[in-house]
C-alpha cells in the first residue's frame, strides 16, 4: 500500500462497508472501492481509541456481520 496513503485515509473517512471481524469483536474491516479493487483497512477499536492493524487490496469483500453500509439503514 506504499504510496496509497490517501486512499487508506479516504477508506477510513468514507467507507462503503464496515464489517466486524469474525475472530475479534473489537476489530473492524473498512472497505472502499478504488478502480476495480477494494481497499480493506483493518482497525482495532478499544477504549474509545483505535489503531490500524493492516491494509491491503482485495477483489471481494469478506463474509461477516455488516455494521455499516453506505446508503443503508441497519436498524
């Protein structure tokens, strides 16, 4: 992801989908489409703060609980 820091920031600021990790309830996967692929930013949220664990390009979004989807109400 070197040289794509702005895309990572855009993914965190305006994700299309956020999913909760199936392995850790405090870890979230933020997705945003750029060109033909998605960028996935993996973030751990704890005690009102958080940090990026990893980020990488993917061809499709993983299965799992959707906690946010742009343009949709999840209530």
